[in-house]
């Protein structure tokens, strides 16, 4: 067993999109494993937009306090059990838990979920089969109130949440319009994920393209982006449409713009829209049904998962920057250690 545990810590609070200098690689002592814990060796770390909010002084969501400088960057990981002091886990098991961006962590067994490696590759358990996938499943099945033939608009259409939301809407008979950040990604979304249309948010006439792609209006906006993508969808909502507010990656990457709430609320009132906030922790109990449906779709070839894998813990900060600037192609994860599967 090695004697040093490499960690990625927060050196500076980012202003807008982080810089690599906002992160620092440090060497720490190996964690001590107590009763009821396991020693986890990280195989893959997640890079998700919510982490950008956690490492900020001004973008903190809900009641979470700002992280102290010098803290390990938070986040979920797929880890292999290297040592177990918990009866539910044995050495060699693959589990997911919130270990943060580090090579090793002592993790309470109660907070871990054992992975079924037969459902899909290990990185997928941080994306389509993990918390992002469960988030999408909860939004589509519990909040969106969709029906076959309706138009569902999905921003960040290839992200960990968006790709699952779009495919779940598609298999339920909806017409799905996606948005991503390049023509290449749009082609992949249509050809591989089954989107009816996918639009490049960087196109100069993007707002007009949204209107043309949704001639009858939008029934459900599964909102992951914010900014101009949100406003383009918002202006094309049908009366009695539903907006599922899941993420605001645009807000994570740049400071907030001016307050436009008056116009927002006026349109919500005039069109009698339903706006629902989505927090995945409200829906942990759906995990078995979610894994049953998505795992079955994946086995039958009716569901695709794609990950953007960055090699090396030293490149975790760079991976976050790539994600926020749209250079990733699929759900972003960092490979930290050997993947024996």
C-alpha cells in the first residue's frame, strides 16, 4: 500500500470559469480506516456543474456554506474497496460514494452504494447510471407530466443529466429538441440518442432556430443551462407548459446578468406555466426503479451512454474548465486509477 494520498484542493475561489491555478495538488497521509468504514481507491471521479457552485463564495446553493480554502474538492467517485471494516463490503468491491477529488478515502459504509458492473462500464455509474441519471429520471417521471406526442426541450443535451432526460422522453413517445455546443455534438445526439432535432447554442440565429424547431411550442423545458438558451425556450413555451429547473451551467461559468424577473414572472402568469425545482436528494427512493428501467434499456441497445474521460487526478481542474467551456463530449469523469473491468 502506498504511503501518500494525492488530493485536489481549493487554492482560490474562482471568479467565473475557474482557472487551473485555482486548484492545487497536495500530498497527504493515507487515511485511517475506522469501524464501519472502508478504504476506497478512486478509479473515476465525477466532474459536475454542481461542484462549481460548491467551490464558490457567491454561487452557493441552498444552505451549503462556502468551502474553506485548502479543502478537498467535493464530488462523487467510483472507488474499489481496498480494505473493509464494514460487513456489507469486501475487498475488491466497486462502490460509489462522495469521496471528493482524492486517490484514497475512508468512507462510511452506510453512505455507499455497491455497483452492479454488469449494467454498464464503471464511468457510466457516475453519469447515466449514477446521480445525474437519477436526476433526469426523477424530473421526467415525477415532475414533467409528459405524454406521447408532446415537445420536450432539453438544454445541455449531451451532459450527464440532459442525455438521460432526452432519451427517457424519447422512449415515452415525445418529440425531443436538444441543445448543445457544436454541430458535431448535435449530429451525434440525433444519430445516437434519438433526438428529433438538436441545435447549436453558438449559432448566431439560435433563438430563431428554436422557434423553427418548435413550431407548435414547447410543452416541457428540461432546463439545465440558463442564460440565452433558457430565454429562447421560455419565449416558445406553450400555455400550461412545464419548466423543470434542474441546472444552470451558464450561471456556473459566468457571473449573473441583470435581474429580468419581472418579465419572467409576467410570462409565467400569462401562459399559466408550471415551474418546478428539481433536487435529486428528494428522490433517492426511486433509484431501484431508475436502474431497472435504464439498465434494461441499455442492455437492449435502446439507450446510449457516452463519457468524456480525462486521464490523471492532476488534470481534474482542467476537466472542470473543459466542461464549463463546452469542450467535453458527454459526461465528464476523471480516471484516477486502474480500471480492472
